[in-house]
């Protein structure tokens, strides 16, 4: 997904708002850093979900690596464009218009889930439940310590300090990065946190 709306009154469930934003974007969608930096951890086969996918940069990359990929987003403009691109590339990708807040993923349904620049805290447990045993979650979004000019302004859309660690404490932590305002703010990983975790298999104990 692209950056959430900056307006404090913006509604993430407003499909018209997102359609208008996606219609203005002509660039090719790009994968998120949490996926690019951790591509070596992604399963080599199975099913994947790009949740709140936007134009589907993550979905396209997952599908290009052989995963049978679903992409869900509220914007029919984004979904139509993503399906056309996936078809032209002959990728195993199906994009669907879906309100992920009202209709979260079903339990035990995916080997990999990616969430990028989207935050709705009620989805944390449904996302965990949707992971199959041994499945991977890759999550990246903005924090309260971001620069004011970057990302959303509403506190509801911003992670608290180390919040992803608490939201997904039931998963085995593989990767976490959140540098906040420490040191030279012009360098390093700023504005967002990234998390990669794995759901334990039944025979495993952590």
C-alpha cells in the first residue's frame, strides 16, 4: 500500500479516497523493504497473502518467487491494475477487492503474510490465526517517532515504541528493526518498524 492519508480525518475504509490516490500513481509498484531485505526467509513454495496490498509490489514479488499469491485491497482501481499486470507476467497471483477489516483472512490459510504501511490493531490476532504452522509474517509500517513530514499524522495509524513486538509476541522473532530517533536521524532505518516472525509448528516449543 502507498502511504496512508495524511489528513487527521481520513478514513482507511473510504474506497473512493484510495481509488483517487491510486489513479494518480503511474510508477510501477515497489516491494517493501521488509520483503526485499528478508527475501531469503520467504518459503520456497506454498501460499502467500499481501494484505491491504495497494498496487501490489509485494504480491508481484512473492508470486515471481513461485508462491500462489492472493492480494486484497479495498480499492478496485488498485486491484484491477494489479490483476492486469499479474496476467501480463503470467504470475500465480489473484487480486481481489476485500475489506480486510470486516473480512480478515481465514484461520490456517497462508504460508506467508505480508502487511506494509497498514495498521489496524484488531487484525493482529486474525493475522496470527491465518498463518499455517511454520508460516512467516512480514510486517512494516510507520511509528510515532517518524519525521512529521512522512506518512500519516493520525496517532491511530502509528505504531508505539516496540509495538509490533507486543502485537505478535506469540510468533518466533526472526528479524526486528526500529531505530526511532537514536543517533543521526539522517542515516539508517527511520520512520518505520519492520518485523519478521514465524508461527511455531505443533512439535516446536519456544
